């Protein structure tokens, strides 16, 4: 299904400065680009290196939460919403808080469902 024009335009605009890659794939690459170890990144973000390592591996069935991902992005000098997981969490929060927004988005994606 093709994306609605408004959604496609927003995605094109943000792709210039934000990552489309998942945190667990992009973060190790960013560390390598900056010559940082996992331990150094954890220290910069104020989290324990073991906690960060487990989160990246998905240990205990857990994935990094948006707050941790935001902290790590900022620690690397990136916008706090650099990673898609943070943007997704913000969108979900906004949609959950605003039924009208939820319906506008839904009908933008599914115009055939308008009554």
C-alpha cells in the first residue's frame, strides 16, 4: 500500500537528520564511528555498562526503553529523537492521549473506512 502524500512528505523530511534504523542496529555503528566503547557510552549516559549490554542483547526478554535510548542519543551528541523507537513511543503516547488524533491518523491511512 502506498503511503499517503502527507505521511510520505514527513518521512522524507525527517530522514535527513534522523535514523530509520533500529537502535540495536544503529547504536553499535555509531559507537564505532565515534571510537567509543560500550562502557564509555554508558558512562556518558549515566547508566551501568552491564545494563546497557543486556539491553542491547535483549537479555531477559527486555529491549531498551525509549528513555534509555533518548539518553544515549544525547550522550552521543544526537537529537533525543534520533532513533525511531523514541519517535514511535512519542506518537503512541500522543495517539493514546487524543482520540481525535488517533482517528485522523487512522482515516489518513485508511480512507476507504470513512463512514
